[in-house]
């Protein structure tokens, strides 16, 4: 019950947020929150650490940018195109990566993502080091998306949709099987589940949603660049999920918000001049791994369980 | 004499270049494999430690008057000691957790180390002079090979094979192999396993630093020199499989050659060829060429 109230309050806050905070900044947060939720579906609920999710995010950003800028198709087509492309790449990467587990899985996804990165570096349609700039935002059902506020509610609706999809997936019978695989894969196999199919489906779903996030990001910031696909971005999404709490629904949202806000702060304040963002992020990584493995939401949940016996 | 309309000397020249890259892959993947064998941790900071090796050598010349030959010994010791410090203070807290946390921790360390150096020295490279005795070039008939590059190949081969011999033929190496198989049983026999883990991590890091010193005169010393290299090395390690020390050396050198060859035949693909090979190997032999399915 308290969970439903929490979600309701959060939604109201997000609806009212542009009154107080710059909408483009909020939209950036939302995109990364969706990205982290998609990633968490895989890490938190299947126990697979992908170190290459930036490839899906980056590919979708490029495809969407290309569809909108060069082909001049409607915004929604661009978003769908980007998501679909990321899903297909997810299928290809997933087919290879699920052949190994644990650390190997992480290394394989990382290496394949790096391959995709090199491809972007050399391909023509990505604009190389400059990236795709000036991606038009277009309109949706007569709603002018050039306007930041209109776009904000458009992005918010899609992100909430993505979040609900992840929520439904995790709490469906399919999600239960995923958790069973996370807890004990041999046992899931012995119960007759075709584990690889479940993993692959989860991987494709996660890649597609990561793609949707990337597609939205290229509409919001009107830019698709190499840094979206770089492995640093893959590391950032791991950090967001870890910091907020992996395997919790709201953790990635909180983590993404924290990391994006922190990056924004370091980029604009004098502190950032002598304290570069990678160092701060790296330090948070180290602290999280050593002392804070459950993340914000995970710790809160543990605390709530202990003191109120809530479930 | 031509092959696929490409003059043979060009192919041979690229093969030699590939062998040089392969030497670095071999040194780095050997270090990763040794660390992984005993600690079950993928050392993401390996690239940063390689960069650290090159920078410490550069500091040595710049501020302390330590020449190249001294640096070749002293730098791996210094950086290896730093690695041992990291292992004792940070990594050792994670051995009871999922091994993925080790990957994440070292990733964080890599970000910190690289970030600090970018902040202090910017992203541009610092030149490191080639030692006097290794200047000039050898005439191989089909190309002029700078003496220094020939030295890199020889030095890395000697170090790789030396490490292999230590692991396969000495008592210390036997302990290491036993620890890789079953560290609890080894501890029951009275071997100080935690100390051994620390030394092993230090040795792996020292190998990375050694590679860094070797690289300093060829590639300029820059904070970013290790960050992309390390991902290629990860792919090398996946291709070779983690099971075998010799496997990581052979795969490293072999893939360097393949990459060199690709540079002549289809230059655009040279950045991605190793990853493509990785994908193919995963399809055919998921455990890697020399790996054992566990």
C-alpha cells in the first residue's frame, strides 16, 4: 500500500517539477532514469552484468537522429526506429553474450560494444567526432515539441510507460522465472525452463528500452554523439543502478537522478575545475562496492523492514 | 612478389608492426590471466596501471634522472607495490562477495587514476626519448625496423616466457597453480594464501607497468593510453580462454599478427577484427581457444 502512495507522490512531483527546475535538465534525468531501469532489468533481476549497454543507447540515438534529420520523418517514427535498431542489436549481442556467464558475460558485452563504437567512429552517417548535431524535435499529434514544456510531458509519458513496462515484466510470471535464474540457474534448468531463451528475451527487452532512452535523449538534446556509445557511458549506467540500488524498482531512477545532477553540478561549478567528474564517479563506485552494495533504495528498504516490519 | 595485389614487403612490414602490438597484448593478457586465475577478479584497472607504468618512467627521467634501463626494473617494482597496496586495502575486502564486485571496484579505480592524470597532465602525449643504444634501425631487406621495436618484441617475449617458466617449473609457481585450482586446500597445507594473493596481484600489475615502460618511447605517454587498449586485451583474453597461461601469450601475439595483416588487406576493419574473431570463437568454442569449460 505504501508503495502505491509513493509512486503517486512521485508522479505528482514529476508533473509539477518543470515549475521549479529547467525542463531540459529534467528530461535528461528522465532519459537516463529510463536507461538505468532498462539496465537494471538485466542486472537486478536476471543477475547479468552487461558492460556494453551504451552501444544500444548510442545506436538508438544515432538512428533516431538520422531518421529525423536526414530522412525528415515524424518524431514518433524516429523514436520507434531507434528502439527497433537497438532491439535488433540487442538480439545479436545477446545471442553471443548469453553463451557465457558472470565475468565473461561482462567482458563480452564490453568488447562487442567497443566494436560497435569503432564502427560509429568510422561510419559516415554518424558524423564521426562531431556527431549528429541539430536533430529536429518535430511534433507529435499536433503538439509542438520545439517547446520545452510540451516535450517534457511527452518524454515523461514515454518514460513512465517504459517504467511500467519494466514493472509489469518484473512482476509477471516471466519475471519470476528471471529471478529464479538469477538465484540458481542450474535449478531453473532442472525445473525445465529454457534458461537461454528467457535470458535472451530479457536481454532484448533491456536493449530495446535502453535504445528508447537513447532515442529520447537525441530528441531532447538534439544531439547524438560518440560519447553516448563509449564504454564510459556503459560504466555510468552501472554506477547509477548500483548507487540507487540494483534489483529495486526505484533504485535506478534515484541513482540516475543523483549521477546526472552531480555531473551537472561539477560541469558548472568551480569545484569541477579541480575535481573532474570521472574521479568523483570513480570514488563513488569504490565506496558503493565496498560499503554500500544495496544502494540508496536497497538500504532504505532494509531499514524499513527492520524497523517497521513492512514488506 | 605479390599476394592479393598487395606487395609482399608491405605485408611483412605490417606483420612486424602486428607483432609489436601483439607483444603488448601478450604482456597485458598474461597479467590479467595470472590475476584472474588466483583472485577470480578481472582487473579493470590493468589499462590504468599500464599507463601508470609509462608515467612513472616519465617522472623518473623528468625529476629523478632515472634512465630507461633502471626504469625497466624500478617502475614495475614501484607500480607493483602500489598494486599490492590496493589489493590489501580495497580488493581483499571483496573476496567473499560476487566476483563481479571486483570488476566494478577496479573499474572505479581505473576511472580515478585516469581522471587524476587527465586533470594533472591533460590528454596530450608526453614524449619519452628512446634510449641511446637502441636508436637507429635494422635493415631486414623488406623494411627498416627501428632497433627499439625489435627490442620490444624480444623483451616482451623473454618476460612472457620467463613468467611462464616460473609458473610451470618452480615451487612458487606450483603454489600459484595449486591456489588457482583450490586455494582453501592449499591454505590447509600451511601455505600463506592471502600473502600469495597479494604477491600475485602485485606481479600482474608489475607486468602491466613493464608493458607501460616498454610502450613509453613508441606511443607517447598519455593518460588515455591504456583505456582503449584494455578492452582489446579483454577480447584477447576471451578468445584465448582464461585457463591457460601459455594460451594468453600465444593468443596475444597471434591476434597482433592478425590485426597487422588486416591493416594491409582491409584497413577500415583493423580496429574491429579482434572483436569479430571474438564473436566467431564464442560461437564455435565458447570457452575460448585454450580454455576449459568449468
